[in-house]
């Protein structure tokens, strides 16, 4: 009987040089669907969880879903990379798209204000995308 191979997120095939490209691609996909208040947090020096958080919100549950779907589709189309883990698409209050070294948080506005991720990571280098 053979064992199922385990996924090792630390041996992910993407190299560091691709991170800015992936961050830019995700931001483009979010802007296409009119995401509000996009913040890119560079947390490389603060945690081993990921290198970047991208945080934004949509004006409705429908927009939150459209933002998440557009990011997933654009990244897959242009890089061939699939989202490693996706959470929250059913409730559409807080969707997380985990690309291992880039984690996208798409909120509805109320949930974003409640959790305040930017304040939790206030030591991060923050870039606001407009």
C-alpha cells in the first residue's frame, strides 16, 4: 500500500523573483472588479506564515465573490498557478485565497472594519493600491 504524498508548502515551485509579479497580477484582477481600499502588506520580516497579505473589500456579497473568482481565474490563466487553499466563498464575508507566499483577504466592508487586519500587522510595510 502506497502512502499519499504530503504537500510541503515550503517547497513551493515559485521563486522569490516571481512574488512581485504575482502581487501585481492579483492587484490588477482586484482593480478590474473595482475592489475598494487595496492594501499590500509586506510581512516577510514579521512572520513565517507568508510574505505578503493583500487586503481589500467589496461593496456587496456579490462583488466579494466576483473579486475572488477574478483573482483565481487571472492567476491561473496567466501563471498556471492554482490557489493552494480557498476559504469563505460560501459566506462571502471574508474570503481567503492562499497562494502560499501571497495571501489575499477579500472582505465585505463591515467584516473588514471589525477584524482590522491592517492594525494587527501595523509593523508591515504597507502599499496602498489605487
